[in-house]
C-alpha cells in the first residue's frame, strides 16, 4: 500500500483548501464556516485524497477521493482527529453524519443520540453519555406541572428575566436550561452567574447546564444542507427530538420561548416548535417580548450598547445584578471582547 501523509491545513493554504472544497463537493457537502482544525491526507504527488475537520469537540467535514474508496483512509482521518482532540483535552466527542454513514462511525465506537428525518445522525463517543445526562436530570423531577425554558442569555437581560418570571408564575416547577457551549461573546461561567443572580428570587426555578446536548447555532453543521432555511430547520428538528427526550424524564409538558420578531432564525425555530412539540405532548408557549424605551429588549441591543460604552442607556435593559457586573472590574475582559467584535447583533 502506498505511503500517505496526514497534516494540518492552515487558513492561508489556498491551494490545499481549494482541493478540499473540491473533494467535499464530490460528497455533496461544503466546507463548514465553523472549523478550528482542518487536516488533509496527501498522496505521493502531494494531491489531497482525504480530509476531515474539527470544531470545538465535534468532528466534521469528512471526504475521501472516489479513486481511493475502500482503502481505510477515513478511518485514518478519524483516528488523527481524535488524537488532536485528546491532545486538546476533549475526551467527549461528537459528530454529525449522513444517515448512510452512521454504521461506519458505529464501528469506530460512536453511538447515536438522535437522527433527523433522512438528513443526519448526531453521535457521541460515549455509550452511555446521553442516558447518563438524562439520569442526572431525572433526579430533579418534581410533582405538579413542570415546564422548561432554554436560554443562552448573552448576557442576561430584563427581557430574559421577564420571560423566566412569566413562565415560573404559570407552573409548579420551571426547568431553566442555560446553553453551556462556549459559542458566545459572554463566557458560559459569566452567563450562568448572571442567570442565577437574576432568578434567585424565584423559588420554583431549577437551573441546569445544557451540556453538549442542547445545541447552539455555532456547533450545528451547515455543510450538510443546501440553504440557510434548511440549516435552521434541521437544527430546530434535532434540538426538538433531543428536547422531547429530556422533557420525558422530567415530565415537562410545556416549553416557553420568547418572541423574537426581528430574528429570521428564531422566527423559523419558534414556528417549528409550535407545530412539532405538541406531537410529543408538549405545549409551546410563545411569550411576547418585554419592551423598554419603545423597543423590544434584546441581548443584541445590550451588546451593542456595551460596545458603544453607553452605560446610561444600558440601565434600562438590564436587571441590577447584570448591570452591576458590567460596571465591575471583573467584567473588563468581557467588555473588551464585545468591543472588539465586529458584529454583535445576531439575526
């Protein structure tokens, strides 16, 4: 068998990236915009014959040249990527793959978490990863009417607080899931701290880390799907399949969501939740957005005010606990991060 080499491909290596794009295109996929490591396998003529990539703790964007199918190259690519992940300290790994490739990854030690129609399968490298997560959640199950709410809180605003207060007033127990992936300008540790502070007066709210199972836009793969709307719908469907399993162990019969009239992503997402969740016995309740100064309160607006340094206006959008944090020295690195970001508004 010929000797092939695997090495990292850097963003400046346009020649290799063009070959990778061509290889991916043969598989009917495009290179994902969220990648932090790309590798390629080269033949003796320095032509790329296989590729794979990572983003955070996910593996993605695999392809093997049609001329080299059956040589076990993808297995070598996956092994290389897993070694890279282990060096980074990422031991719990995830991947998204097409339906017809799921068996291959099962043979490599990955286990199915959920699948969306005939589009993709979401997998992890721990046999009991998701079941253990569900078991840990089941310990917080309470009697009476249970509801759930998922929020990123980037950062926690008066709008988020209003949403939690409204939902908590309409149920016996509210399970509040904070998206724990590090895909936001405000780090998870800070977001969680501000959510806990801003909801501490509500005795029937139980806060949970979402873990890796409630998926953000940043880590959901766009490369499988043909257009932006398909990506949004695919993400929403996968999220709802997983959420339905979470709801079952907690006896959750309601999911509260905030209205976001300015967001195309959230609009499609809410529409799908409204139609899909009732099929799983879960009511979807959309809460109108709280307003201040004649405009809806949004985290995007808050981030823009922080970027602009307009702390006087910021008071109108934040609970006191969040405002005090952003006035403290502790917030300096987060404020710098927001200020340096080119785009702080999400659509």
